C-alpha cells in the first residue's frame, strides 16, 4: 500500500493522515492486503479501540480499516462545531489517501450516521453498509444545546462518563464494573470535551429521515431492543426507508458489538458474505 506524503507511521502500527482542512486523523489497518476492506466507525466518546473485541474475527475475512474521529482518540481536536459533511469527507479523504476505491462500511451510533451520509452522498465508495444502533434523526435541537454547554465544563467530566455507561450497558454489567466496562469509561474520560461537543453539534443539525431513501447500497440495520439512545424504532425507520434493507434486533442496549458479540459478529459476517 502506497503511503502519501502527509502520512506518518508510528512504531505501534498507528498511522496518521491530514485532512483538507488540516486536521490529523489517526487510523490502523489490520488483515491481509488481499482481502476486501471493511471500514469500522465507532460510537461518540470512544476510540477505534471500541472494536478490539471483534478485530481478530473481522481480520480473518477482511482487511480492517479503523480510525479515530476528529476530537477523539489519537486524532486532532479542532475547535467549534463539526458537521456530517466534514465528518463524512474525513472518511473519503482517508480512502483517497490510501488509494482505496470502495469499502464495506460498518458504523455504530455516530458511525452509523456517518455511514448514512456516505451512502447518500458518495454511494460509489461503499459496497455493503451496516448501520448499528443508530438513527437518522435525534432531535429536537434544544436538548443538544444544553448538553454541549454542559460537557464543556471540566467539572462535569465524571458525570458524563457515568451517563455514557448507563446509556451503553445493561445494569447487571454496571453493578460489578468489569475490566471491559472500565475500558469504555476510560475511553470517555480521555475523549476531549471539545470532540464530544463538536460531534453533538453535528447530531443537533442532522436530519436524514427523508434523504435515507436515497441509499441504494445493500444495507443491514441492527438495533438494540433495550437501547434508550437510538431507540429500536429509529432502526426500524431506517430499515423501512432504505429500499430492501435487512433489519435485525438484538436483545442489547447500545453497544451491541460488545454486549452480544457472538450474535453481532455472525449477523454482520453473514450479511457481508452473502451473495
């Protein structure tokens, strides 16, 4: 794979490229170069490490491309609100830098919204699309204004970490916090407040309820039965809007890939490997 001039390679396998607006984005690639590319996009307030538990199995079948959103993980954190136009172009510019024409795209939560944007506006870059625990609209805007203001206050960091844990995991996993849950809490606590606020601004301004009908890529929608963030009805609406989309409900809260890993993996792989 040819490296471009605006990329650097770290000793631990972490790579970087610089977007058109000057933001350095971190990414990793795992798996054989002879296999089709599967790109993974994670939840807000996490890093690409959200997929660590699924990486070994995915890498058996695909060349896996993961990255950190702007404001997250090892990527830069520009100031101000973000937009899905910009978050989507971060993906296409990364693919251009790596000379990758098309990918299968799996996005969970915020990643699923980016996946919708990509298939609406750059459908030629996507082969098969998996939208997990996500939504095409999370209004009204007023609720996001207060969250954005609050998350930028340093004293609220722990409070927001607790909020994310309650939104992501069932109560039995929280009562005796495991190393797994603790790793996700750490991801939240190490995500810069501006990265969360900027991404929430993009969500505040997002409404793809009608434009999702433009998605023509083969699409799988996964919802969590007990998800209180992106409700099951949100996934159902996307599946009803996207022509010939397949819909699967897992008995999960928000992080279906973590809580029901085996079922999640089998569902995704069956869809990606079907004729």
